[in-house]
C-alpha cells in the first residue's frame, strides 16, 4: 500500500515557508527574467549548496 501524501494547513505553511526562504535568500530565484543562471548545472549547484548549508548546519 502506497503512503498517502501529507496534507493539511501545517504542511502547506511549512512548504510555503521553505519556498519564501529560498526566494529571499537566493536572489536568482526571485528575478523575473529567464536568465537567472548561465546554465542549469550552475543553478542546481547554487540551490543545492544553499539547501545543504541551510538544512544541515
């Protein structure tokens, strides 16, 4: 039996809080232009590095 996804107001608030933190701390996510990074690889590395430092330190 597959596990059901978590639902509810508290989980929505947690997800939205994480999204807001990413947008405010990583300015390239808040820009409205398409050219936020020169390559997808660099973009993923920047986000991955931020998440690693933010979540695990």
